[in-house]
């Protein structure tokens, strides 16, 4: 059985994987611990599920732990998440006390690992207070922020900043997402894994079977949004766009989503979406379990156009996934979608349901253009947003933090 890196080499080329091996050489045996708040559902879990095994294969002692808490803890962290993305949502002192208590309890549970690790990556706000309780740390601590904190609700950011400022560094997905801090800030956009169930090539008959199982017709274009049921993803706006298109051309809409275990608002939004959709047979609302990766893969491949009409977005992994499958993407003009969707090249960025409807109608009328955009879409991801690029940047950061100027790594460029 080939090792993982050899399999990636077949997609990205040997030069890329050789560089990764060279970067990992001085890190053999290093203890790297990631902590986040969910094993499945949402972009962070997707990435960690693949990055951690890859690091292990490279001889790094990589590990991943998950913070757990009661319902109120997730209510609090959901509010934090929304406030950091701009909602004016005050968090009561009772909820903050639960946040602190949960962090302390989880810290105590993981204390030995956290104190011994050479590098600790803390993902997002949920476990951010760990460092405050860690008096005997040996390694470097990095806060990895996956969300857009460009215009936070100040009281909530001020509260969280007290915990963040003690970290040795922080990582942000885009420069515009970051807040000023006194430690070094690094920019690392996330990535997708071309070998995961979510993204691997699928035979046409598998795609077709999935579409049949959901009652999706083959002879009518399919527009799909895959997202947690979250207001920032604007599922209602997507339905409005669909209705505007439907007035002129036949089309089917799929809204597929499931719950991340750290998102208590999901079921309420889902009910609102179902009520708004009514009983239109061409609107398919699919509630998928969080491990339905092949199903989502098939759905993205079986769609004509991918939509991600977010009003706020982190990086937008669903966009990357859609582009990788060679589909034009209609995306909200926010967050990481701005990096990934380039107007007239691989899709269109839009601000309103009307704008989305106009662009989709245009694409459906120009099939050859859609195909050309699909090719551009895949190439953009191949060049920029695969896990190999992501891993390489993490390793570079770890080398810099652990070895500083002591170690110089000469990356071997093959002679041309
Ligand atoms: N996802 C999933 N099931 C769902 C909804 C989303 O597996 O029901 C996946 C999706 O394919 C993507 C990730 O979760 O890989 C969502 O990442 P994104 O950055 O788009 O949004 P987030 O949920 O992190 O805001």
C-alpha cells in the first residue's frame, strides 16, 4: 500500500511532496497537539481529520483533542462566534462563567499533554482560554483563527483578546480577517484534501445513484448549496434566487446540510428554511449526517452550478470543494469567497438574490462558458488550495517557531 504522501504526489507532483519531506525532517518526534471543539461537521474538523495523519506519517508526534461541554457552553461559544463575525450579541456573565469553567475542566483533563507538547495549536475561540490555565507550558502556543474577525462586536473581542494575547503567534485565513495583536500574525488559507471521501473522483454511476435516491431529476439543471443551516449562509436568499430563475428556466435547487455538534441554532434555521420552501417538488432540502462525505461529493459532482450565497464567511471550504469538482461557483462577495471566486473566470460573486439569479440564468444559457469556467475552477484549487500547500505552510511555521535561526533548511529544487 502506497503511503499517503505518494498518493498526493500523483496529484500535485513529486516536487511538492519532496519539499514537505525536507521540511518535516528536523521535526521528527516533535509533539504537536491540535485542540478544537468538534470531531466532525464544519471546516476545522474536515482539515484536522487529514492533517494529523499526514503529520504522523512524516514522523511527527501529532495528536488531536476535542474540548467538550454542556449545552450552555456551546450557546456561549456560538454567541462568541457570531459576535466575532459582527453580530451585536452581548454574552451574559453567567454564560462567560460557564465558558471559563468548561475551559478549566477540559484543561485539567488534558493538562499533561498540553504542558508537554512542543507546539499547541488551539483552534478558534472555544478552547482559547486553555493557555490562561496553563502555568507550566514547555512549548509554543499558537491560536488558529478560522473565522472572519474583521469587524467584531468590540466587547466580545476585548474579552477574548485577554486570552489570545498571551499566545506566541496566531494564524489567520486572510489578512483582512485579523485583529492587531502584539505577537506575530501568520496568514495560512485552509485547504481541501483531494483524496478524502468528500473530494475523491467518483464513477458516474455512483453520482447517478445518489441523485436518484434523493429524487433529483437528470434532465433539469441542478443548483446546489451545501452548508450548515446557519443564517450567515443565507439559505432563504438562495431560495429567493431559485424562484427568480424558475420564472424563466426549469431548474432544481438542493440545499444540503446537517448539524455540526457545536451549533445549537441549526435545527431552528432548518425549520425556517423548510417553511419558506413550502412543498415545491423541485426544492430538495437534504438533511445529511455529518459523515455523509461521499454523498456530498456526489451531490457536488452531480450539480451544474454550486452556490454559496453566504453573507459572512470564513474561508468557505464548500466553495473550494465545488471548484475542485470543476463547477462554476456563485458565491457571496464576502470572506474567503473573494479569494476563490474570480468574476468571469470560475464563477461570479454576488450581493443579492437578484444578482445570483441573473448570473445563474446567464450561465445556464452558455454551457460552453460553464465548462471553461469549470476547468479554471479546478486549476485554481490545484495551484492554491490543496492540503499539500497547507501542510507545507504549517511545517514552515513550526520550523520557524521551534528552531528559529538555529536551523536552515535548503529546499532542494531539481535542476531544470
Ligand atoms: N459539510 C458537511 N455536511 C454538511 C455541511 C457542511 O460535511 O451538512 C462540510 C462541507 O462539505 C465543508 C465543511 O463542512 O467541507 C464546511 O466548511 P465551510 O468552510 O464551507 O463552512 P463552516 O461550516 O466551517 O462555516
